[in-house]
C-alpha cells in the first residue's frame, strides 16, 4: 500500500505530525519501533509530563539556547499557547506551575499520551507499533521505507521524528541521523545537554558534600578569562560524582561546549547566598559577633546556609565550630563569607549522552525550511523534534519544540503529498 504520509517515531513530535497530517485528510501511517507510543513523553517532568510552558513566546525562545531562534517562524503558525489550546480542546486540563511550566491537571503523563493516541484514532490514522524502521530509500517521486522485518512501505511524504540519542532505552537510539545524511544533510556534532556534571575536586571524591542540596543558588560557568559565560539561579545538589539539579542542568551545555573546545577542566562559581550583598552581610555578621561574644561562631553563622555546608566551610578554614565568637578573627569570618559567595570548583566532564535529558546537535537547521520543516535537499522529506539541532532547557521547552515542529512537518508533508 502507498501512503500520503509516513511518520517514523511515536514521540511527541511524531504523534503531533501524524495528527496534523491526518487532519489534512492525508492517508497517514505512524511507525513506532517500541511497544508503546510516547515513552519518553511519559517520563518527562518526573512522570507528570511537562507538556509545554506558558511564558511569552520570546521567553520560550530564550529558554531554548540551542538554535531556539529557528522556532520564530514555526511559532507564527503554531506556538506554546496553541499547544495549550490543543490539549484543552481534547479535554486535557492543564495547570501552570513554577517558571511557567504546564502540566496536566491529572498529574499523570498518561493523560497526555492517551489524548494524543485517541485523537490519532479518531482521525483514522494507522499506527503500527513494534515496527522498527531499518532504512529509507529516496526516489524521484516516492520514498521507500524498509522495515526490519523486510517489509517495504511506499510513501509520498516522509516525516522523520525518531528523536535524538539521549536515554536510548526509551527508543531514541539515533537511527534517523543516517537517513538525514543519506539525503545530503549535515548532522552537527552530538553532545549531552541538560546533564549532570562530574568533578575530581577532593570534596567530591571524598564525598564530603554528597547529597547536600542547595536552594536558589547562583551558579556560573567561567570562561578562560574567569568571566561568567552563563549564570543560573536555581536549586542544585552535590552527588557522589559531581553536581546535578536544575541549575546544573541549565549550565551543563555551556560546560560541555567548553570541554569540546579542548579545555581539560572548566571552573564554576557558586554563590550560595545570591540575594545578600557580601560586604553588608559581613558587617551584619561582625555586629552579631560583637553583640554575642560568647556564642559559638557556628551559632552566629547558622541559618545562613545549610549546616553541612557551614561545617565544611568552617573546617576548610580551620575554624572550630564551637569557638566563641569573641575569639574568632574577623579576617577568617570574612574569608568564610567570601567563599560562600564565591565558591569555586572545577568540572572535568559530564555524564554520557545516554544519561543526558536532551541531545545537543543534530540535523542542521540551516538545511531545513523553518516555515514547513521540509528538507532543503529532498522533496517529500521532513524532520521534527529532537533529531533537529535544537535543544532547550528542561521545563517543557523541548517538548514544545517537538510539538511545534511536529505540527508543521505533518501539515506540510500532507500538503505536499496531496
Ligand atoms: C527523563 C526525561 C525527562 C525529560 N523532561 C523534560 C521536560 O521536563 N521538559 C522538556 O521540554 N523536555 C524534557 N525531556 C526531553 C523531551 O522528552 C524530548 O526532547 C522529547 O521527547 C523529544 O521528542 P521527539 O518526538 O523528538 O523524540 P522521542 O520522544 O525521543 O521519540 C522518538 C520515538 O521514535 C521512535 N524510534 C526511534 N527510532 C526508530 C526506528 N528506527 N523505527 C521506528 N521508531 C523509532 C522511538 O522509539 C521513540 O518512541 C525529558 C527527557 C527525559 C529523558
């Protein structure tokens, strides 16, 4: 049988592409190699599915540091607010959480995945699961899809929505890059983004701070001139191998890119008390020491930062935590506060791509038409989702990119074939 549109990959981009194509009246087939659709979507946002983000369009694009600007054009057709309307129109109530993140009211990713599946069903699109695609052959008029089973499927338009290479057990094993290259596309270097970072610092290796989480700290990545490349104020956690948590994930791609330039280590700067100005804070502490000379220095500083971090800082500055405030030198206290404001450590790597949340790099956006997601080199060939060289912070931005590019790819693949 010949289809108007075949979509390969049943993640958010492929599901949306199939819906958009079927809505246009195209005979649509969705091929998914796994036994379920939307496996990665179902584990996003901690299993609650962070389906999009409610921030204004410009802000959304700012939160997609990997070629987010490419999305201005697709957003003029279908944007984050359209995603919200789309789901609400299917009866999936959404609610806003911190930083504009949108989740289903049900708090269950299943609601989102099931809504997409039943929409596809209503539209009469054909879905085949447990159907891995092995290869793709491009022809002058139509394209042929070779399944691993040996079966061949012919289509007028092909949408490649197979995702990137992060967390491969969800099905995203990077199969689509070879098909893009075969059509003449450039695949830019792949790297992990939104990923935990590793460090050989002694305090990491001896696990002094392992498990310690810090709230709303300011974390910066430093360039070779020790100037911040990027700073994020969010939570973070020290782990047995390095650091993780939202602030770290957001900084991670900048660290990884510095390491890719050949730097062996990248320094990071942590301000544990970003909302207090250093000198003012120091003077407040000095005043408290003067007024409470018999209090231990630990009690004076208590409440400023988590106790474990305070203990660590006092030990590294050779201060006995129980020492009376009157007997501790002001200089040492000044140094401890300075270090809490400017704690510097180096990062020597990240966890591998398979453990990253998102893939950096991919099919070059220069070779894809932003208004349609069509290949500039091959008729009837469309790309959408994480296979593209577009990556955002976690917070619904990648799923937004997948749904928006999927929408455009499906619509236009249908129009071209019809
Ligand atoms: C744990 C986790 C949490 C995340 N949280 C967030 C978040 O909070 N916010 C956010 O914006 N993003 C988040 N992401 C990222 C987001 O989920 C992805 O960017 C998004 O799912 C990409 O969608 P996609 O459709 O391009 O690809 P995928 O979701 O990866 O789907 C690709 C599909 O293609 C199928 N496939 C692959 N190869 C073949 C083949 N040869 N034949 C047939 N089918 C094939 C796969 O089985 C898969 O089902 C998270 C990712 C992870 C891993």
